[in-house]
């Protein structure tokens, strides 16, 4: 864990009040992975500090301390603030919650910072929203050690056929045949679209949403994602 004072570029994932004059900040740093920091400020400076620590914003942080809870010494913006609105704002909140629930503090998951930086660009731009979310979910799981086999069957190693259907067992992957009650029956076309081997269709995109909900529930446990409750009409 961090002991001496360090500097790093980080994205703010979430903030909340911590005591009388402090904020608890969850951030994703380029070299340190996900970190938690206490930002202390006198009452007159809290609003300015809170403005600097808005979610989705890339900032330069200087911090130090030992253990899981570090102390934030200085923060300043390093780029134009990403402004998300509507469904893209809610999607950003959903992705931030996923990162906090799936990644471990102090663990520098390979590629997670770059993955997050890329999806922020996509959310702020014109990239189709639903495919962006599905591909991020898949890549995030892989970064956190929960990668899903998608392009080959787990029993025979055969390439997944987009015209076939498979029994997907979450502990193993897609199987040509399976009798396990936990198997999810899915199309090869959907698996290959999730793997980035082909484009989503309207049907495979809807199937992927339901499939990924089941996958994420398997890894996250019974506590629901708060961000999903903010969506109307099915959301993520």
C-alpha cells in the first residue's frame, strides 16, 4: 500500500461526506488502482473541493498514508470536465458502481484505468450506448479476473457458431450440451457479439443485456446495484 506521498492521475468514482469537514473519495488511479482517500477541508473550502472532485473527472492527485484509507493532500483538474447527461449520466453512475463493486482497493488491475478512460470518451461522444455498456462489462470482468469464455466452447474447444445455441454454465463457459440446472441457453451470435467478433443486432443486444445481468449477479452477490434503480424502462 502507499506509504510516502505520491502523485497520480485519477478518475473520481464517488464521493460522500466524512465527518464534519471532510469527504470520502473513491477514485481509480492510473498507477495505484482503486483507492479511497479522505479529503479534509475547512468549511469555507468545501464547495471548491467538492467541485474539483466530481465523478467522471480526471484529476491530478497528491496523497499519502498507510493502509486502505489514504489522505488527499492536493487535487487539480487535468482535462476538460466530461459532462454526461440523461441516460449517459445514469450509465456513467452504473459503470462507476460496477468498478467499485468488482475491483479491489489497492489492486492495480491491468488495463482498468485505460479501459475506464476509454469508456468515458465513448459515453461523452456518440458511441451507441447499449453496446458500449456490454463491452465495458465484459472487459471489466476480464480486468478483475472474471473473464468469460465467449468464442470457444468449454467442452470441446470448438469455435462458437453464430447460428447455433449453447448452454452457458457460468463456472465453465459455453457448452455444446449441458444438463446442469444453472445453464443459461444463449445464441452463438450473442456470444460472438459480446466478444467483439461481430456486430450486435437488436435481438442479440437484448439477449446480451439479460445474460450480463445474470453474470454480474453471480459475481456481485445478492446486494443489488443501486444505479439500476435510477433507470426507467429496464435500464442497464
